[in-house]
């Protein structure tokens, strides 16, 4: 009787243990399969991973950033062709920065500095951050030049005093008359900067998408040209240093505008 009672619990324990062994074997096989799948390096349709594209970043829109269908139908009447010729771009930089100006910046940055956020929906990068930095440099150098030259004071029509009093003079107060409360925007206007950019040929190479290609003025072409000027200054400061950018601002922007 004792042997029968002891045999039954052993049989029940073995029966319960068999499924666990089978589950363990199944789990091990699954792990092996998962490891084999995850260890594979070749993927169908992933040719770009093993063979990277040799095209420069400015010349195309990445496939991953394209929608499966256009979100807005294209209007043939509003198509605006932008420059894609590097030679025309280098010609502009030589006109704007002087001989050798096409070698100041790298190819990628040269295109980025003249690319507005309206071009290709901003998928190839745009120049807002460079322009933010470059505008601060241009404003600073303009203020310094105005303080030294007194141009802002000359532009203000203040009546001269009619009394015969002689003002107090001192060598340390010689530059005091150059200080003015005249806003910087009246001296460095967007129209003057846009004229300078147009003379250098920026209109022909600026990458942007106007709202109305037949009316560039109402589409904000002056603002776009100003942004390009600021962005070029910011890019030069980041790649060549602040001293180099200050010289460019004084010689290539302020001096042609008559601010020196």
C-alpha cells in the first residue's frame, strides 16, 4: 500500500514537469530564431544603407522627407525656377566678397546661406539661424561706425542755437556729438540692403518661393534679400571668426552704403 501511495505523487510530479520542459525548449528555439533574425544585416529595399548617396545635400530632397502624395496641387502659373548652377553661385560670392569670395565658405554653407525657408518647404535647410547671428554683427558694426563718423547726427535736422554761448570742450568729449537717438533702422534700411544685394546679383541665385512670381516686390523680395545678407555674415563669422566677419561688414556692406 505504501509503494502505491508514493508512486502516485511521483507520477503527478513528472507529469507536471514535462510541460515545463517543453515550454523551456520552445522558448529557447524562439530565442534562437529571434537572434537569427535580429543578427541579419541585409534588408530588402535598403540599398541606401550599404551604398550611401554621393550627391551633395543642397542638391536634392531626402526621400524620407517626401510625402507619399503632394499636399497641395501645383499651379503651373506660380512655378518659380531657382538657381541650381554652382558656377552662378560662385560668381555672386566673388562679386559680393571680392576675388576669392567663392572660397570663403564651404559648398554646403554657401547654398545654405542663400536658401530661404520658403524653398522646398524648408526640407533642405534654411538660413534663419545664420541670419539671426549675422544681423547682430551687422547692427553692432553699424553702431560703432556711426559713433565714430557722426553720420546719424548729420542726418538729423536739428536747428543750431542762436545764442552766442560757447560750448564746453574737452578732448574726451570729442565723440559726444556723434551720439544720437536716431533709430538704426533709419540708417540701415531694408531697401538699402536689398539694393546692395541686387547689385551683387543675389536675386539671380537666391533660393526661395515667392507667393506671386509675377510680383516679387509684394511677395517680400527685399526681406528675403536682407535675410540672405545677414546669413552670409553669420556663416562667415562661424567659419572664419568674428574679426574676419567684422572686416567683411565694414568693407563690403557699410562702406558701399556710405557708412564708415
